[in-house]
């Protein structure tokens, strides 16, 4: 055994640096991220790390370009035949990776599966009543209410093979009551650009190019040449970057901000920056009559618009942008970025940084000496989340609102805010459906038990006018709907239910010979990538 | 002897139960698995359903009793995070951790003992001083820093060794081993050094102290008076007598190496049980965390038992004491 160690060590010495990088295959992308997907089931966990692997293998009916605009996927065309019936014409001659022919049955099956109680993708089919097969390559989707953004939502529903799912006893997403592991947790059978070759959770997942994929002939992919994808997650920040610097990794999805300058200056490496569809803001308990974590007794200062505005005025967003975020943020006065349908520049205006005005507003509201408050914050969820909170605490303390930061890892943090056990907290919100309704509904609608309404509204903001506008967003279409969104944005600006901070920017780090378009949903589309 | 084993096993039971209870109670504070499982979009009804499915709505002691009952049968349920059986997950990860731990322990012994002997014999040589300084670094630098420094040196600057992972593995009857491939050996070097460095310095200092102690005793003087060679005195008489505490400590430290491989595994993305545990903590994956903690407790209890038995075999006084009690 000892002899072996020494032989191995000696061999390592002799072979030297070049050998360690492994045989460099021109078109293999070795890629890493902090976390692996927890499951490969297409309808089980609606999380970015899962979609990251799913979207390489599975296709939706309607898919996205790198700029996130819609394009035909497994459906070649779609029309709103009636207000509550959409017709989808399917692509012919497509086969799943294991050989099954793709037909309308698979579409009906997959939409049913996404509608199942154990599905985590319900929000993307919340308006769907049922899907009906018209013929082998035509499907009608009947809706409960008119839904102008159905195509946007369906871009998140991946299509599975019905016979494959039935044969493997996976007709419903994983049920936690089950004692058995479901086939779909570690196996994939899609129609997409890459097919799964092997899967070792947390260690190595290998994909190979699906030469039969219809999309290779289409826009964006004609130059793409990636033959193999090897995904090896690395949890430790330092090791992830070391892997890139030492040549063991070609692409890092989530490089730590403090390493970016070093990576930019390293020979042969490149940092690609772009905006993310995620906005960071501060929300407040505006429901209770007395805050849980404050020294104000008998009243809730957050219910007073003047206090909310004072806290807003106190924030120097440019300082956060420059120092805390090192330039990697887009300060904003609203709560979703321009890529989202319904955004308008006119309402994206911040209250200016003005500590004097902030102090005056506090005095006017009856708190000339300020008050004490606890700001809750995750410390491993968003980019520099804890540091942002500390900066804000300092700014608020300067106007007399003595702020204590309570930063925790995401697991206890989310558990706590979901019990409404919070007074002021920092949250980030991504918009996968790319429509304003998704944000308004989850964050600002009155919580009433309906699907999606106010489920992330832990400050329990409730405003009947806002609710009315949200109802209009759900049912109306065209200019009327846009008008409702803009009106709601104006209300957001004036009523200050949140203090918006910035849209996140996401840097990707990679080898200079890898060409890949940046995508604002933080999903590298390797079907558009090229390695020289 | 048999009665001794039985009594130790009976003592182990409350230990295991206490560990189970403590770990289980602790989980109330690690976060809400439901929040993590549901993701961003759900209804209140879906949430309640999931809470009921997981049995989280039942009183604490009912949950605990169920857990102990199932654990006693080796049934730990499905991981919340990965939707796979916990026993299977741990069985998949155990080989990586065990290979790493054994390799680290081997390094610690193979290097630590000779260094200890040398520094014990030649207290004032410059090499001894160097070893002692070096051991101070090993004791005082935190593991993750050592790991990162090694990665920086051997992976990033020199490019000799991989910075993460296990290399290629070969599966032999369910045991995935990295010991049969070159890349597996290369991948093992840095993590083993990182993990074993503390134990190495500990063993070195222990052997040194014991050697110095033993070298002062009468029988060493008599051995020298008999005209034995230095070699016979140092290794035949002195080292042999220092090894009893060294074996004890090494046995106990092996448990510690396996349990505390967590940090090393995280730094090197070594796919062992420690990495699994850390990732489970992040997702509040209670079934995996409790199974892991129980397994570690069981391991410590077992190692302690073996060490006790070794004492029993080695030290005649223990046997006599027992014998008297039996009369």
C-alpha cells in the first residue's frame, strides 16, 4: 500500500500540471455551482438549482431564447382560440431520449402531472382547468379564467413521456409519504438538447449532446458545439474558484463577489455579468398593533406611512451599490426588473437619500427620538445579504432608528418569517413567469388562502385597492391589464409597502474559450454555448 | 468477560437514547423543512397537507417515540431533501469517509510515531525544533485553512493535485473505492493530509512525551547497563512501552477523524457522510441529520467498548479487580 502511495505521488510529480487538468476535450464543459439539484423530477421542486439540470434535458411546449423571450419548443404554434381555450399545435417527429415518440398524450399527461396535489409547479398552471387531446399533434388547454400570460407560465412546465412515466410508476410527483424512492428522482427522459448519461448526487452528473434535437437547426443553436456536460457541484466558495483557476472546471455559475477582480485579471478566464430577475427589498409588519421586535409599546410605527418613508429616505442606495455590492447591483424604486412584463420606467423612481427629511418625518410621526427595531436577514441566500442589512442598520441608526441585525442561514430565517414571527426583514424575489402579477400576487395581495395570494406577504400588507388591481391583472388582458399594473406600481411607490433596494446582478466565471449568452434567470443555456 | 460486555452494552443504551433525544430536540431550531420543500409557491392547504404527511403536527414526544422505534429497526425514512432512503444515502457515502479517515489515520501514525521518537531522543537537535514548530502549526491552524492553503499550493500554483472530489472510483460489491485508480489516489492526498495533520502532531507530541518519560525509568538504565545497543534500547524497550497510550488515543481519535471529517469534506467537496450532513443541515433534512448523529454516536460507543476490552486484555489489574468483586 505504501509503495502504491509513493508511486502515485511520484507519478503525479512526473506528470505535472498539464496532466492534472485531464485530457482537455475540446467540447466538454465541466461546470460547477454551489449546490446540486435535490431531485430530477420535473414537477417536484420549483427551485433554480433543479431547473438548472432539468432545462438541459427536458423541453417545455414554449421555450425561451437567451434573452428570455418566448420561442416555439415542443409546440410550433399557439393561439388563444377563445378567452378560456388555448390551442397548441405540436411539433412532429420528435422522440424522447429513450426512444418514445412525442405526441399529444404526453402533453396532456404532463399538464395533469403539474396539476397534481404533490406538484410544486401549481403556480404555473393555476388557471388551467384541463388539457384535452384534439388529435395526435393538437392539444386544447381549457382555463378557469382568462389568462393572458399562459405562454409565459407554460415555459416552466417540462414535458415528460407518458408511457415512460407509467412504466416507471412515476405518474405523480414524489409524495413525501412514500417510503420508496421514485424513478424520476435520479433518471431523466426528455426531448431536449442533452440527455442524461450518469447521475451521482452531489458528485458528478454527465450529459451528452442529443444529436437528434430539433433545435440545433434553429436560431441561436446553429453554432453551438458542446458535446458533453459534466456537472460537479462544489459547496465551498474557495474550492470552487480554485477549481476554475487550476483548470479543473470550465464554468462557475456562482463565483463569490470578492473573487471577481482576481478572476477578471487571471489569464484565460472571463467574467460575464448580467442582470438577474430578482429584486432585493425590505418588508415590514404593517398588520400587528404592536411590533414583536421593537421597543415601541402599544403601537406599530410601521403602520404610519411617514415612518416608512423616513426609513426609505434614510437609505443611501448608491453607497450600498458602490461599497457593499461592489457595483454589482441595479438600484431600483420598484420591486421587479425591466425584463418583467408590466414594468414601467415612470414608476421606477426612488425616494431620494435625505437623512434630514427622514428625521423630520420621524418627528412628525411622533418619534423625535427614534425607536429600536430588529432587522431580520438571511446570511446565505442573496448576494451579500447580511452585509446589506448591516449597512442599512447603520443608516437607520443614524436617523435615530436604532437597528439590530439578526442574520441567520436561510433554513431558520425562512421558517421564522413564514410564521410571521418578524417585524422588519430583507427579502429577495425572483420572477420566473416574467410577469408582474406573480410579484403582486405573492407579495402584496391580502392573504386569503387562495393559490398564490399573499403567500409571501409576511408583513401582512392589505390594501383593498391593491387587491382590486390584482384581480384586474388576473382577468383582464391587453392595455387595460397594463394600465392596472402601472396603477398598482404607482400605489407601490406612494404607499411604500416595501422599501425597494436593488435588482441583483449575477456574474458567471468561465474559461475564455467558452462562449455562452448570459441569461437573466441565472440558467446557463448550454444549447446556445460554443467552445473554441 | 461476557458480563463485562453486557454491562457496557447496557450502559451504551442510555447514551444512544440521550444522543437521539438531544439531536431530535435540536432540530426544532435548525429550521423548517416544509418551507424548504415547498419552494416559492404553494397554498396554505398544500402546506398543511405536507406538515401532516411528515408527521410534524404531532406532539414532540410522539414524533420522538416514532423516530426511536423506526431507528431501532434501521428505518430512517426518506430524506426530505433528496427523496431517497436515508440508509441508502449513508451507505453510499460511508466508503468515501472511511477511506479518507483510514488514510488520514495511517498518515498520522506512519509519520507521527517516528517524528515523536526522534524528537524524544534528540531533544536539542535543530530537526527536533523544526518538528516541534511544525507541530505547533498543525495544532493551531484550523482545518479549513490548512485545506485551502494546500489547494492553493498544490492545485492552483503547482497544478499537481486535484482541488476537489474523489477522482474516478471503482464499485466493488456496493463499496465505491478510489484506491484502485490513479486519479483516486491523487484526490486522496490533500484531504488526508488536511484531516490527519492534527492527529499527526498530537501523536508526535504524545510519543515524544512518553519517550522522555520512559527513557528516565530504571529499566532503561538497566538495559543500558547490560550493554544493549541503542537501537534495542530505544525501539525494543522504550518505544514498546510508550505505545499503550498511543494505541488508546489513536483508537479514540479514529472516531474523531470520522466524525470531524465534516470540515475537510466540505473544503474538498469529498462526497462522504460529513458533506452529506452539512448539506442536510442547510436544508433542515431531519431524517438524514438524526441518522448521521446516531451513527456517529454508535461508532463512538463501539470504539469505546473495544478500547475498554483492550484494556481488559492488556491490563491484568482490571481482571483481578473484577475477580474480587465476583467473590
